[in-house]
C-alpha cells in the first residue's frame, strides 16, 4: 500500500497533522468497516478519537504528531491502537498534557508486541506510575482472518468502534466471539465492561455465560484478566491491585493460557453460588497437553470447582498425573485450603525474586508448600528466606521441584499419624534420577511413614551447576551436615546395596530413622575413606549410622564377586559390632 502523504480535512490540507483519526493500513483479509458513528453522526474514518496505525517494513514511523498546535509523540488521543513491525523499535516516550509518559493516561491502549520487542515498562494512570496496572482495559493482539465485530452499544447508542472504554480485539481463528454482553441489566456488544480478554487458544471455546452477583452476564463486570505473554518477553514485575503493589500476588483472578486440548472448566462455585470464572482468588496459568485438570475442589467442607482456594497451580509435567486427593485438617480434599504454589518458569525467563504473601515480601519463603520447576539453562536461585532468615534450600515447609518421566510420585504421605497426599509435611524433595527407585517406607520416631514428617532433603544438581556448599539449619552453617537425611544421587556404575531389612534397637526397619549423610562422588574421585565426620562431639568415618540403611562402598577392580560378598559380610559384622556391640 502506498502511504498517502496529504490528507484533506475541512477543506484544509494536512500532512498527517491535527486529525484525531489516523488509519494507515488494513490487513488483507479484513475489510475495514465502512461507516463509523460518533456522537450521533455518521463518518467514514473521520473525527473519532481513534488511531489505528500500521507501519510497513521499509517505512520509518513518522516521529511527530501535531494536536491542537502542539507537537507530540503519540499524545493525548482518546484511543491508540498500534502495530509495530519486526524491525521497528517501539517509540519510547509519550507526551500527555505537557508531561512525558511511557504509554500513559490514554483510556484504552491496544497494542501488539512482537517477539523481539521488549514490553514497555511503565504505565501511568491518574497521575501514578504502574507496571501493567489498574488501567481500564489493555488488549493487545488482532488476528488476521477475523472480521471485526460490526456494532458496539454504549450508553444505549449504537456505535461502530466508537468512544467505548473497552475494546476486545484478538479472537482466535476457530472461535466465534461471544455475541452479547450483559452489564447492569443491559445488553452490550463489548461495551463499558471492565473486562480484559486477550488471547484464546485455537480449540477452546470461550465460556458463554458468566454469573456475577446473582446475575447472568456474558463476560460482565468481573475483575478478570486473561493474558498471553510471548516467549521472549520478560514478565512484568509489579502488579497493582486496589492501590497496592504486588509481585504476582493477591490479584482477584489471573488466567493466562489454556493448552490446545484442554477444555476450560465450565462451572466455578464461590460461597455457595455457581460462577463461570467469577471473583475467585485463583491463579491458573498453564496446564500441559495431556493432563486433564482436576475436577472438584473442596474448601471448608464444600465442593468447589476451582473456587476461593488460595492455590496457585501452573505447570504439571507430561507423564505425571497430579496426585488426586489431599487431606488437610482431617478432611479429604481435592486441592483444598493448602497454601500451595506450583510454578513453571519458561526457559529464557528469569524467575521473579520476591513474592508477597499477606502483605509481606518473601523469596519463595514461608508458604506451606512451594513446588517449582527450574529449566535447564536457568541457575537455581541462591537464597531463600524463611521467617526472616536467609537459607540455601533450608528448613522450608515443603519444596518439591520436579519428578522425572519414569518415576511415579509417591502416593501416600503420613504426617502425625494421618494419611496425606503431599500435604503440610516438612519435606523437601526435588528430583529423583531415572534409574533410582525412591525408597518406599521411612520410619521417624518409631512410626512408619511414606516420606512423612522427616526433615529430608533429596536434591539433584545439574551437570553444570556446582552444589552450594553451606546449608543453614537451625541458625547454624553446615557443609551438608546435621540434617536427618541427605541423599543426593548414585551414578549408574555404582550399585546401591539392596538388603531389605535393617535392625535398629531391636526392631526391623526399611531405611528407618537414620541420621545419614550420603553424598554423590564423581567418577574420577575416589570415595574418601580417611576423612571423619563429627556428630555431637564424636568423630566417625562417614559410615557410622544408627541404622545401616544402605552403605555404599567402592571396591577395587581386582576383587572378584566372591571377595565382594565376603567383604560385604565383613562390613555388616563390623557395623553391628560398632553400633550394637555384637
């Protein structure tokens, strides 16, 4: 398309000057609506406060716009809708009423950001600076083969893309946009509602009815934000809700992306009423392809479907079915009132450092359960804060990070004599390798548990990341020292001794209540046999265990299998003589 140089308005010639409307390019398969009605008059892309602009690849964007005799850079227009090509950097500053902003006080900002374009950092609304904050509406993307909805109704009048404070643009290919929207008892077509809908996946039909305050609406006055973030775009750090600044915190509802083959849950129940994506304090971000989302949730003795629970679930691996039942406070719930945070971090996105919970700032800290997956090329965050102290993967309630493909997650967990499924246990489990089956039963304080209330740390360290040396436990710094259990990894060429029963104080256990220190040694380093470990003022040779559990030895290559068996029996006799005196 050739860019028209001269525009005639009210018999005067301009060069893209004082007009409040600048429409430059329309995509191929979208015929732009012919007539536009504004303030009861019919126009053809005329005096409306609308700016729709496209810049071709080889055309530099004109720098200055003149409005009421002043020169601005995308200034005080009512609505700005802009598309930026791949090789064009987005203009940085916007001028509004003599001040410089970054995409500031406009009533509606509709923008699509390309893959290689960093999202604008600051937004200004009512004289305050936010980071993607309390603006009326932000809608970003327009699709190619979507005809724009024809009529819009605002304050009882029919408009064609007129003075409305809401613009909904991006609808996927196979999704017809919901026709009617009801707000305050009237029927609108994407009108004055405080609704932001940005991107819906291809095979997901958007929920039809939404119930809010006992009325049936179609995407009505709910405080709902549905957003899609591109791959190489850093996520905005601060979010502002009700005048406070959070970091992905206590917002009403944030729903970001639903995968292709997952139908969105239909009904949501909140305080005994049925809603469809209503005012719930729920954050759901991404569900994998082959995982059906859990259906029922129980909260305070009632059955909900993703209701008022303080639950954040973001990513589940492909071949791991999420544990079905969770028992909390003696009741069987499905994702009940547990303070659980499960998060997926993309590959090229550094995880936001601070998380705010109940008005305090933490670093993935005092929440009941923190489940996190760390990508391959992301170094694990170093410091964790728990109750005002800094730890390195220390005494947090529960930290579960990732379970490999061929390892089914342990089903039952027992805590204080009750059976739970990954509940409020003080357990830290991070990663189990492929060829190591996790030990089934653990005994703590004379009871048998399945990874129960033991202070257990099981950690996998990637190849290119050296394990942090010091661990702080109960205010002291150790070198993988006094935790009840430290089991990390055993390589493939070293077999882990597999005798079933062990005796401790006259009882038979399976890897029971050991104060064990087992650490992985690389291939080119011999298992040190002369160094000592100090425990409660005594010196030991790294093999002294209250319960033998499993002892790893490294024998020379010259010994045969028979000599290996004899040496194994000799070691067992030696340990019995050391531990039990016979």
